[in-house]
C-alpha cells in the first residue's frame, strides 16, 4: 500500500503552575496529509480546554437569526424582487431554481463566475433541522449553473461549492446559503488535490482515493460509513476542527455525479451536522472538491469536507491565528480517531 500515515511525536516541557511547578510534558503530534503533505498539529485531549471557545451563546445565536430576518436579502420576498440575475448569455431566464433552492449571481463577485444559492426559504434554521433535501436542491442548482457556464465557455471547468454557516465561518448573512465558484483558473486547494492525485496515479498505477478508502476501511479507526458509492471518514491529517470527509467512489467531477450519489452524500452531511450540534458546534464550513467539469481526471474522486468553527458569542475568539493563517499549519484538539468514534453513532 503506497499510502503512508506519517506522524511524529514531540513534547513541550514546562514547569506547570497548575501542578505546583512540577515538570510537565505535553504531547505534540505532527501529522502530514498522505496525499499533499499538508501539516497538522494534533493536540490530543485538548478539546475540553477549548470547549469554551467552541460553545456559542444561544441567546446571541437567537438574536442574530431574529434580528436579521427583517431585510434579509435571501428571504423569499426580497430575493424575488432584489436578487441579481445572471448574464443572459449564460442563464437566459435570469435565475436557476430546483425545489426551494434558487441560484443567482453574487452581488459582489469573489470569482469570475460566482453564484449564491439559497437552498431553503426558511431564514432561521439550526444544524439538526437542516434537511438532506436542502443540500440536494442547493447542489443541483450549483451543478446546473456549472453546466450552463461550461456550455457557454468550455474553458470554465474548474469549480467548487462551498458553504459558510454563521459569522465565525465567514458568513455575513445568517440565512443558509451556498456559493458556487467557477473559473478557467483552478482554485488553490482543488488544484493541489487534483495534481497530487495525478502524480500518485502515475507513480503507483492506482487511484489514491480508492487506495485511501480501502486502507481506512481496513484500519477502521477513522472510518465512519458507506452509503451507496459514498464513503465517510475523519481524515488522518484534518484541515480543521472535527473534520469529516466524504469520498464519492468513481465519480471525478460534478458533471457526472448521479442523483443517487448526490442524495447519499447529502444524507451523510445531515448526520455530521447532528453530531456537531450535540457537541455544541453551531458554525461550520463545507467544501466540495471536484475534478474538471468536463472530466478527464479519472484518478481523482470528488470529495467533500465539513469542518467545525468556533462558537458565536460576545468576546469571540477566532480559531484561525497566525499558525494557520501565515504558517500554513493546521491545529486540532482531538485525534481524528476520537472524532470518528464520536460521530460514528450518527451513521448507525
Ligand atoms: Zn432570510
């Protein structure tokens, strides 16, 4: 098996005032993502200490949702009247709808092609209330948007779907929404994953993603469940807090994912979100990494990650400090093997 789960353990030594200034050792575990080499520091057993930062103030959350409902640009009436419309060359009817989900261009674009997708009419919704259908309809709108873009300009084939929920995750609007981003210039993480997958295939003659899932199923300690073609794991070297990852076997990109696979993917998302909610998590980021929309990257499997973010409350502290922002090293407060054992009951 060419996949190596590399880790190295070091210790931080201090004379600890909490232990009468006795010599105290704290275990610092360095891990590297087996595909990209991206580094993460795993601080096992630190979760209880950081729980105070994870937890949101429920009153603040209620206030945020209630106080932003009036004048919310994503609630149905305002959206119908005020939301921007797409370039008619791409979407002649102006907006794209599937079920309750509506897609329209971002008023302030972050990317050459940037749709905002409001997947549900309800303004105020908590993590365990988010239905699979909300994600399914939202993803369908994103995929239809990418299809129209690709028909309009076949060079626009690098795309991503992301979700930021609540301000700690970077969201400026409380109403749930997705962003669909597309360009002929790939986004950094997607580019790195696809390139590394291609290199792995050329070196080993097999797909990194099928090797990864086979290995994780064998080891079991980070393996959550399989539903249809979708496997869920907690990655060996997480890119964020309580990270869960879904890999859609044999599907390289969003143009070729079936409705069944998409439904299986969304069923897993709601399970993770229920687990997050029970752990006191109220804010999260999610991303779908896709190979080129036109195909041609069979060595890559489409995958999705969800990460928890710190809580929403007065005296908020960001979970991203210079370590992550400037030094490019992630930090998590429990081993992914523990995250897996905590989330596994939601996949029963
Ligand atoms: Zn709203």
